[in-house]
């Protein structure tokens, strides 16, 4: 039977490098998108077995077309290749954020106040890790961002720094 040993902190180390690559990609790609009158919504950078998976979500006022995604993919791919970010082989996906768009920036949370959201946190808050409800407020309390989510008439205060993922919930 195989035995596995895990070094303390290896998950954090992988997370830190992924975060560093995401920030570098954001720095490179935002000016490109601004020149095309587009907005960078989010970047996901995932280390797979033999390559990286890079997902770039873009938006613009008139909506994103397949041609927009194709053109941004070519230009962003060239930028990433020149700067070797992420290092090694990668697969690049460029798309619109879709109906369940990710919420990552302060202005996203402010823009979608009153909408239904799905928030996943990295540590339980009142015994809950997944929150589905209406985003009723986004506060800055002494430099700390707080999301207020209403679930069936009960308000939950969620510090932004514990949010792993936040997305709009599509309402039928």
C-alpha cells in the first residue's frame, strides 16, 4: 500500500504562486482590454497535471461576441508568451462572464446590490460555507470589506477576505 507524505504549507505555496501569476496576468491584460473598450472581469489560473489552464472573463457594454473572444485570445496569448506567464505550457480560454458572472472587485459587489448571489467562504460562518441569497449591502468598516447577504429574511455578515468564490445566481 502506498504511503503519502505532505509537507506543511505546500497548498499555501501553490496558492501563492497561482495568485502571483493571476496578478501578473491582470497587469498585462487590463491595458489590452481597455484599448479594445472592454473590461477584465476575472482571471482564473489553475495548475493541471501537465499544463496550466488560464481563463479570462471579459465584458463590454454592447456584449461580448465570439469574434471579440477570438481576437483577445490571440493578443493575450502573445502577451503571456512574451512574458512567460504562467511558466510552461498553458491552455487559454477567453469568454464572457455569462449569467452566473463572477464577482471579484469592489465595483462588482456594488453594481449587483439587490441581486441573488452564491458566496463560498473558506471558513464556516455560523456553521455555513455556501451562502445563497440576496446581496443587500457591501460595507467598508475600518478598511475591512463586509458583504451582507439576506437568506430567507436573515442577514449574514461575510468578510470579503474569507470569500473563496462569489457569483451571481441566475434568477428564472
